[in-house]
């Protein structure tokens, strides 16, 4: 009896997506099955190219197919198609599949550093990534990305993003003259955030990461209203105060109906420049404990490493300048978890959910 597609699909029904807790067939991830005698090839489409369990899933699929009687070879190709967030009427960035805001309760916790490195980590996996510096009080993305001297031009009435390290980015820093100070009032912040979304030719993106100003002011509010967020990432440090303030941000975003995608703990331990050993320096609550207390996902920790700071100052983010150091591995792992959270949120929104 020749092999049937049904037999292959039945075998694949045993492969579960670890985050979505359903099998990959009923999730609709199996896109093509081709059978040539006893050789089976299958294409599986995941919800993000940054999936941390991609290889594990591929191996599991291959093993399951090989268990089918009569199969002598199995080859599984993994592809990805990032699922779209909901884009209601009036959405300013309909081509953006996931808009993810990076927030912190207070300044100086490394929010911008984490944002640029996560953006590059996502782009490294093949995703199309944009970076919006909405920190109108202290736009630092141009400096961190080595693009301070850039001035964007416009085409057909839209501002063209600046490209660096495979990322499309925009910042108020590009649009202000050097040394030009802006005295912000609430409505101006909202208007500027709106412009940075509406007047920029973002095009088609899988992920747009938005570096918010610290705290819970007008920018996060307007952002959440203008472009429904997939969710928010909270960056904190192990200090007690930072952790407390992070809790307040979580409450605000919950009220704005923006899911908290998780907590990133930055400057979590000191990496000795000589021996590479990691030692804890702050005594406060760990990121993991904080996430548990706030009942939100824990995305991971990034160590305190002078190389991170030097890289940011030199305009080449540390994931590019020091790709094999500990913090770069941390950024990649966090990016993978974040992409999975985005997929989980997008999939759960497809079916109506009880509130
Ligand atoms: N993990 C880290 N290790 C060492 N220095 C860091 C780390 N993260 C951030 N920094 C440094 O801390 C300072 C504040 O970081 P920044 O990203 O500008 O914070 P924020 O955007 O929250 O104000 C910068 O000088 C940055 O280079
Ligand atoms: Mg910043």
C-alpha cells in the first residue's frame, strides 16, 4: 500500500508546540506533505523565525514520520510566517505585525541598551525588524546605533527610516538639530509619538520595537491608543527601588489593556573582565522572583558587563561587537522568548477570549 498523506499527518499530530500546548497539525503549522515512494518531506511553518525550539521540533517531526510503517527517509523544512496582530480601523502602522513597547519604571536601567540588542537579535534570525525611539526626553538610539550624524530624507511625503545592522529605525534625535532642547508638554508628546508612527515609511515589519520614555507618562498612553500593542516588556535592575517601580508600570499597562510580555532583568551580575566569572552585586529581588510576584513571564537576565556600556557608547551594540560574550547569548535567548510570547498572544487573539 502506498503511503498516504493522512498517515503522515496522523504521526505529526503527536508533535506538540510547547508554548501553545496544541499539536502542530491542529494549529495549522503543517503546510505541505510530499511523498515520493518511501521518502517523505514536509514543510512546517512556525509563527516566528526566532523560535527557540525550532531544531527540537524539527527533530521530533522527523522521528515521528520515521515511525510510520514504510517510511525510509524524512526531511522536514522549518519556515516561519509571523502572525499579524489585530489592526483595527485607524491603525497607523497596518504593515507592522507586532508592535512591542519596551518600558521601565525609571531611567538608567538599560532600557535603550536592551531594546537595540533585542532588535538586532530578532533581525539575526531573519525577521524584519524596526526600532522606534519614542523616548522623547532622551533619544539615545541614534548614538547607540552609530547613526548620530544621519539625517533622514523624505519620499512621497513620508520619512524614510535609517538602516543600521539590518534594522529600520527612527528617532526624534534624527529630526532635532544638535543641542536643540524641547520643553515637552503632554499633548506634544502624544503628537510626536503619533508622527513617528504615521509619518514614517515603516513598510512591512515582523516586529517594531518601541523604546518608551521611562515611567508611565503620555507616550505609553498614546502609543497604546494609536497602534494596538502586542504587548510590553518591562526592563528592571535587581535594585529594590527599580523592582518596586516596575510593579507600578505593570499595573498601568494592564489598565491600558496591553499585555505584559515579560520582565527583563538588566545588570543582573557582574562579569569579571579578567576571568569572566559572574558575581552578584545588588542584593535586591531577582528578575525571576519579581516576575513571579507580578505574575508575568520572566524573559531573562543580562549581566552587567563594561563591554556592554563601551559598545553602546561606540555606536556598535554589544551583540554585534562582542557576539560570543555572555550578554549576547542572553540577548538572543530573551529575543527568542519574546518572539514566542508574541506568537502566543497573536494565536490566542484569533479566537474570542473571555475577558
Ligand atoms: N548590562 C549592562 N552592562 C553594563 N552597562 C550597561 C548595561 N546595560 C546598560 N548599561 C549602561 O548603562 C547606561 C544606561 O543605559 P541606557 O540603555 O541608556 O538606559 P535607559 O534607556 O534605561 O535610560 C548606559 O551607559 C549603558 O551603556
Ligand atoms: Mg534610554
